[in-house]
C-alpha cells in the first residue's frame, strides 16, 4: 500500500510567530490546529517561511498526504531565516488524501497493525529519492530505519517511530528521530508527525512523551 510507504519517511526533508488556535478546512469538516510549546506558526510574508511551506506541501502531496498545518521549532526557524540552516525539530498535522471524509472503523487499527512490522522496500526508497530530488531544497536521504509501534490506545491512536539520517544541502549529516501518531478526527484518518534530533536511547521515550502531548492537545481541540 503506497500510503504506508513514502508517507512515513519522506517528511523530514521539509524547513514565526507564536500562534493561537486557528480553524482549517479538511474535506467537508473544519479542524482546530495550534502549535504546542516551543513550536511556531510560519509567517508566509517571509520568503524563507513560504518557501519551506511550499516544499512541505509538495513533498507530502507527492506521497499522497495533505498538509493541514506545519510548525517548526521557534529557535531553529529563526536561525533558518538568517542562514538557511536545516530545521530538525518540527511538527506536522496531516491527512492522507484517500482517507479524508472516508474513514472506516477499521482504518486506524489496521494501519497500526501494518506498521508493527513495516520495512522500507527498495521501491519505497527509489520513490523517496525521486521526490526528494524534486522537492526537498537540496537535502537528501542517507538512511531510514523503521522502529515499529512504540505504544497505542487500541483503535484510537498508535505511536510509530523511524530513525532517519539526512544529508543537508550544506553537507552536514543529521540523525533524526521521526515519530508519528496514527489517529482520526472528523471522519478522516490523520498522521501527526514530530521530528527531533536523535542523541541516544533516551531520545525515544522523551520524543514519545512529547508526541503524546501533541496528540492530546489536538484531540482535545477536535473532540466531537
């Protein structure tokens, strides 16, 4: 299933102001989004911000995923505006196009089950390389490893991890921990991504705890 290929490891190749909740139209529904602590809204009047958002949107679209919102780390965004530095820490709220307004009861649990043993195929990697070359502003994939499902609330949300090495356009090698929550809201399946630097084994539980905050705040804002 292509949805479970590129969508889960294409995201980190994509680079404000503190924001208040805002509504975003997703299919036939409206969702409320807002960055959690230390993440910021983009200022699309700034060239660096608008260029980065365009890259995010296009790269996600190439893997069949709709960008609902994208929030970079505030301090990293400030540096990127001055130097073009690659942003490691960021949060994305997204939905696969094929699952907008079309959520099935089994959608989230089946996706979580598939991801328990998911590995990246040669075809996945080839498609990733093609999309990255076109949309990732000079950054490239060095290595990606699926770590599986870390935790879940059965049928509601599961938390999945990937370990990724990215070669930035400046030539630096960045090791990133990419976590995402598979969940749903307003009759659509959602992927809530969080990317942070990988330092050592303690990075995983810390990132998981932070992603749970992202999920909890989003779920609370969009409870029916």
